C-alpha cells in the first residue's frame, strides 16, 4: 500500500468516512477515490480501524444521575477568575503586574542617592542677601535687597580708610541709594551694589 | 468539528447546554447520550480498562460543574475529550504507568493497549487492533481521534495540548505503520 501524492484528497478521507464533507467536496473526493487505488485502499483501512474499535458500553442513566443541577451564574469572584486579558487569565496578569511594579520600586530605591552620599565640597560661592538698613528705609524709596558676591571683588578690608570714605560718599550721592554709615557697620558685612540701583 | 445530533434530535450542543442551565435536566441526558460512547471509546483506546464507566462519569461531572467556563472556542465534544484526556493523564501519572511528558520514541510499541478485552472480535479486527497496539501512545491517540471520532487536526491538538502540525505528523506516521503491518 502506497501513499497517494494528492495530499489534499488524501487528507479528507477521514472526513469522508464520517460524512463531514460538504456535498461538493464529497463528490470531488469520492470521484478521486474511485480512480485512485492508493486512496481507495487507505479508505478501506480507515473503515477497518473504525469497525475494530467499537465503544465500550457505558451506563448513561448512572452518569446522568451523577450530574448535579445547574447552580446558577458564577459569582463575581468566579467571573474575575475566569476573565481573561489578552488571552491570559486576569489574575495571572494582575500578579505579573504586581511583581513588575514591586521590582521597579525596589530598583528605584536602590539606585536613589543616599543622604550621606550628597556632595559637600562643591558648594557654589555663597551669595548673601544684604539685610535691610534702617537708615535706608528712612531715607526714601526702598531699593530691593542688593546681592553682592563678595568673592568676586576685593574685600573691603583691603581698602584704606580714605578709599572707604570716598566710596561711602559716592554711594550717598546716588539717588535712591541708601546712605552708608561706614563707622557703624562692620566692614566685612557691608554689601555694596556695584551696579548702582537708580 | 461540527456538533453532532442524533436523528430526530435537532438541538445543538449549545442549545442543550442553555436548556440545562434553565433547569431542564433532560437536556443533560441528551448531551450524555450524545457523547458518552465516543468518550468511552477514547478512554478504552488510551489504556483505561475496568474504570471506563467511572472515567466517563467523572468527565461529565467535571464538565457540567464547569460549563460556565466553556467559551465555545472548540466544540463541546472536543472540550469533553480535553477533560477526559486530563483525567487520564492524572490517573496514569498517579499509577506511574505512563508518566506525562515522556513520549515514547517512534516504533516503540505499547503493551498496555487492549481496549477490547470483552469483545469477541473477528480475525480482521484482531489484526487491526494488533497494528494499533504497536503505535506509540501519542500516535495512537492522534490516529484514533482522527479515524474513530472524526476530529480535525485542530481539535486533536486542543485535546492533546499539542499543535496541528504535530498531530498531522503523528497521524501520517501512524497510518504508514498500520499499512506496513497489515501488508506484512
């Protein structure tokens, strides 16, 4: 017994045996079998196999009696359990999402800088806000607090007495500029608006 | 696979399931009567012997208990075969006769298959059964589901948790082996 090379027809022999073909397909396969010794022999084998394997007897009544009546639609939890997301059970997807989120959270926490690791040696130059001067408020328009980065200029302590007085006089001459009482202030705490705020 | 109805029984499996859910217990009787024999035949051909009745009964009890989970992606009969197959695997695993996942190599015959002990068979039938007995368990399951039950490769793959391609290969290998045995 050989195998027919017409696979399309040969594949339909079991369906022909069980009467599962459409009328049109059945005619086509039957016509092929009638002219094909290989398919005819194979169909005979299928018939012999089917006949040689009968179904054992079963007690249908006993089986039916063992089937309990329907208990109603599934409850909400059962519905959740049977629901599917992208073809996967919902609970499985939820569990996977929880694991992933937990893992991401743990990783983020591990990679975050610890407070003791914060850099301390690279602090930028300190900028100070000059405290308001009392005489400044009394004299006229209030200028915005002046910010001076002392590190960019020469320290006032390097100026001579005469330079300081000249500088103070210049400042006093400026309109809307606060007067400076050079004698009352500590030189190191004096803030100077070198840009002039007119 | 199309749903099978007995002569004079026009209700589809889906309609009978709906009737049973509505309280019609006779619908369950019709479903059992429609599919019990095929399940028993598959159970017998898979090596089950004295407990075939119990196996088929357990299959129906499980199926009806979980009918709300049946989504109709396959036919009701294929779904039943799938449940029966799992029961068979569980029993065989517990009995350690045929561990799941260990597929016998091609050409290795099984000696457990003799589903027709109680049937007085003709000599021709006996020779065919001898040929079937020489198939591997997987070849035998695929071949008989295709030949005696008329399942498609897709339904066979669903039942056996395999693929259509694998089912096709097993079927043709089985057919070739049976032809060679019968020709010898």
